[in-house]
């Protein structure tokens, strides 16, 4: 399983997005910043409270669109693009066929 946590802060609903890739499934987890651990990006946010989760299969014909829509609901288009770039570096997403 590949996992990465993006501590975005004020540009993200909740402040934290964690991506988990397991086989063909991508989970996007929105988490609330745990201020009891500190407010710096270097603070340990591993136990932050989850408030939303979306799961997308990489074999869906429009998985890129689903990823983009879900991430744009949580954060800005810039950070959504950066997260999708990381996901694409770790797995092969199926593209829409026209």
C-alpha cells in the first residue's frame, strides 16, 4: 500500500488530505487538523480525525474526473492538481476514450 499525507492547512477543508493506494483502489481521506499536536506542518497528525472519505477505482473510465471533482471539493485546484500528479506517479489511471 502506498500512502502520502498532504498537510495543506488553510487552503484545504480540515487542513489534511491523506491518499492511500491499495491495488486498484484509491482512497482520499479528509482529516481535521489536530491542534493538540501543534500547528506546524512538522507536527504529528497521524491521529487526526477523519471527516470524509472517497474511494475511486483506477479502472473506472473517468477516474481522473472523479479524483479531480472530489479533491476540488476539499481544496484548491492547485493542490488538487499536485495530489493527482503524485497519484499518477504511483499508479496507472485509465483515461477517458473519445
